[in-house]
C-alpha cells in the first residue's frame, strides 16, 4: 500500500515508497575497517523533500529493504552487524542508518565488478512538515493569529522544511509518475491541513447550520429575514440572534413602530451580546422606541443604502441616529459598496449546502481566506491602496495630515452623511451623529488595534506615524468637523469611555463592546436622543 511516511519524535509510520535499482561504479566503493567496504548512497545526486532509503539502526535492526548484488550474485545475509561483516565476511552486508551500505569485501579487486543496489525511497518527515507548516501558517492567518505559540511552531517547521528542501533539491525525475504523485500528494496535504488549520485556529464559535450568515442587497447587507441564528462569544456564551422582516436584529414589525432608527455596524448589531443587553435595547430602557439597524461590516454608505431602501416603511420615525465607528467606518466608506465583514474570526460562516461556486468557497475556511485576502484584493484596488491593510488603515486616520487615500475616505464619509441628512429632511426626520471610539483610541495603545502585533510592518508604520505627527483624537475630530459642516448634531463617546477605560468596556480579544460598554454607551447617548425628540 503506497502511502506516506510520518516521523514525529520517536513515532514512525512507514509504508511503501518508490523502488530504485542503482548500479554502483567501483570508484564509489571505499575500504572500511580493513576487511570490509562501504558505499554511500547518492541516488540521482540528492533527494527532494527528504525522501530517503531507510536503513537499519539499533532500535530497528531489520528496517531496511535494500538488496545488494555483486557480480550478478545477490549477497545472502542482509542486516548483519558491522562486527560480523568485518570478522566473518561471507557476503554479509548492512544498510546502516539510511545512507551507508557496509558489506564484506570479496576476494580480489572490485575494478569492473558489477555492483547493483536495489532499495526503496520513502518520503521522510519533510514531505509532511512542509505542507503542514504551510497549512498551520495559513490557518493562523485565517484565524486572526490567536494562538501565537502555534504560529511560532509552524514557522519553525516551515523554516526547517525550506532548509531541507534547498539541500535536497534534486529529484529522481526519471520517474515521472512518482514525481507527479509526490507533487499531487503534497498539494492535497497542504489543502487538507490548511483547511483544518483555518478551522482550528478560528475562535471557538458555533458553526452549525444556524450560525451567523448574511444576505446581500444592492449596496447593503443584512441577516436573512425571519432567521434564527446563534453566536458564541469570547466568554463561550451562546447568544441567540433573531432577525425581523428587514433582516435586522429586532422583533418582527418593530421598524414601522419605532421613533428612532439606530444605524451602525457590528457594535450596534451586538452579535456577542444577549438581546436584552445590546446598545439599542438599553436605549429602550430609557423609554426610547428604538430600532436596531446595526449590521456587521457596514459603513456609513451601506447604512445610507439601507435606510434609503426602508425609510418609507418607518411610519413613526422621528430621528435617525448614525453611529460612526471611528476604527474602520472611514475605511469602509473609502471602498464603498457592500463591504463583507473582515475575515478576523469574529463571525461564523454558514455550512448549508452551497448553491454556487462562491458559496462553496465560503464554506471552506481556507478558500475564504485565500479569496478574500488574496484573489479578490488583487482584482480590486485594495491590492495597492494604502488603506487595504486593516491595521494600517486604522492608524492612517490618526495622522494629523491625511494621505490621499484617507482624504478620499473623508470625502466619501461627508457625502454619505450629507445624503442621510437630505433623505431624512425630505421625510421631516432629524439626524444625530454619534462617534464610537475604537479600543485603541480609548486606551491610547497601538497594540489594541486588531492585527498590530502580528506583522513588523505595522510597528514600522506606527514609528513613521510618530515622526509624521498623529493624535488619537484625530478620527473623532474628522467626524465632528464633517457633522458641524453639515449642520448635524454630534455626540462623541470618546472622552466618557476614556474616563471609564479600565471598567471592562471591551472584550479582551474581541475589539467590540462588552455588555458594560453597551450600557455605558446607551447612558451617554440616551439623553441626547431624548433631548432631540423633545425639541421636535
């Protein structure tokens, strides 16, 4: 049965490999301890990916399958000890520790004597180490680099695999079928291990058929309407999520009866928080008839598209509250259109039967990562824009003088807020803009930016940022200035959150609000909403 060899520590599973028959010229034979000779195997020069003809050793004295023919006669006694070979002779030989064949010297000279070695090459540890390392690294990337010790192990394995690959780079290409089989097997292992790694290194979220999933619309996205889902947060608490007729997280029929619609992203959707503790539900405790129009991954442009689609159904609507997340909404507005949630492990993907190749890719964690992080970005401007990198993008808006991409994002944000203002005014509805600070802006720490610690380029950018001049208040100042220019009331959570920064307002790994953060945000925002409703 032709499979692979896996060597891990002292454990070795060995199955059949590729058989060679190699003539040995006399100049390859060297004397050994006077009465014996030794041949060092160098089949086709060197082996690719650590393939080796496994020899005998003390723990496995009959491991080798090598046979030796001298002058057309097969030597009768393999697996002999070296002492017996030297002292007793008689055609004894030993394939010792993979590469040396020691045999008793026949009478006379060996010049012109035909020596043929027949042996089997087995794929060694590197055949699996290399694709496993690739899979581990890919899995770590897909999972947001949560388990950094495992990343280090994977990188070390990859390094060793590359070293051995370079040393053993010459292959037995005369056996094309064997070469093709090795390449295909390695690719299959890399894909399989990459998929396992991608799933293993994702946070422990529920991935049943009822997990979080999304439905696309022109310019915005939602949960599937009337859909029950579950989400498991960082504390391993399972959160039920139910969507209404618009695919938002509310009881059915809420939209038409609400005085206030709260537009926002995942901070407002609150997937990681029980329904009664979310920001919008906290507002309801203040007597505000609020509707949760928060959706994972949405920016101001997507929120504009949603409310433009749905506003005619909001019969009681008096106020739109636009919650601008200072961590990535400006970036989202730069790219425009429907921006799917970042692949950072925060969301589960549906495992229902795929209906298209794109959905099939979405089922496979490794494919999702490769497509979203690679192919799709290459086909779009994200491949070369300064805001393509999520971590760098959050830092870019801290600059006192924005670069061209950030400047365009600010223009897009202004246009989106102006459009929301005009749409609301046409219906006699007011608008309140509320700025949500990121965890990094609240604590004043680059290390709290998602992904900062995993790439030295992020640290280099932070150093450059320090020389160029930056402020943790800059994103807040940008949104405040836009609001003032458009004549929109503005409320910021930045300073109140800084005063309570050590109160556990955010999760440890998840950058979103905890239930305490949701509560504090509602206590700050509710009075401003009540004041605007009272002045209507």
